C-alpha cells in the first residue's frame, strides 16, 4: 500500500513539474507550439495517402458535380461538429498573408501555426485587385503589422501568362499576372499603408514559396514570370 502511494506521489509530482515546465517556461511553451504543429502535421500525413477518400478515386471518372458537392457537405458537417466541441479562441492577427489559390499550398503548414493567427488572402496568381488592397488596408487598421505577399513555384497562373498560345483564352488571368508588380506598388502607395511603413509600424515583404516544401524564399529565383511585363 505504501509503495503504491509512493508511486502515485512520484507520478503526481512528475506530472505537476511537467505541467509547470510546459506552461511557465519559454522552452515549455516552445515545445508545446512545435509539438502542436507536429501533431497537426501527423493528421495531414495520415490523410495524405488515403486515396480511397479522394472524390475521383472513390467514384472513378463518372462522379458528377452534384455528387462531389454532397460529399463536400458531408465532410464539412463532420469537421464543423468537431469544431463545435472545441471552439476557437478569438485572435487578433498581426500578419496578413497573400497567397495563390493553388491547393498544394497550405497556409497552416507554411507558418507551422494552426491557430489561424493570420489573415489569409488567396487569389489566382497571388494578384491583388482593388478589393484585396482595400481588405489589406482594413487588416492594417485592425492591427496587422506585417503583410507578406507571396508567389510560388510551379504556379499555373504564371505558366499560363508565360504561354502565348493561352493568352487569347485567358486574357484576364494573363493580364492579372503581368500587372502583379503594378498592383503591389499601388498597395504600397495607399496613404494609410505608406504612412505606417514610413513610421516603422508596418512591414511588407515579398517572398516566393517553394510549392513542394512550402519554404519561403526571397523573390527573384527561377520561375518568376511576368514580374515586370505589364507592357507585354
Ligand atoms: Zn499559383
């Protein structure tokens, strides 16, 4: 009995020390952040290879759009059910991230942060239109101090812009990619944005995402298309 109590006391003390370490120390909090990201990634990896749950694989090629929609609604109901049981804490993001709509880019994986602590804007070819620029200014008004404008490798929008044979078929997309730089300059010259940058209250970074690894790299590497081609 005494031995049993001693084991329980030692276990209790170990749990208490671990809890104090995890919640009150810098290393402990860092460990929680990394372990949380790793566990979420584990979930992604568990789903990645399950081709039998792919829409196309499950129903071969004769799946109809309505069948896909029904499957999506079903999956959303499952996911929302889980979220209802574990509601999110309200967060006030400090970062706004602009990324292409390419499905391979996952902004949670990109940032290693699953808490939605980012405003995320996703557009075709990562191009800002007037409404996106206004939205980013609104984010800044709400406390954002860093805007990260990304492009990515193997971008279908850039490939379309680079292929003259496709220009007639996708004129708006091609123009958008060619105008991307101009749109960035227009964002930077908005008074509310420019003033904050000048005061050191806002930073705007342009980065290129390696689509396969989701590593952020400085813009200017291979595969950059249409950056200065608005005259084409
Ligand atoms: Zn893209």
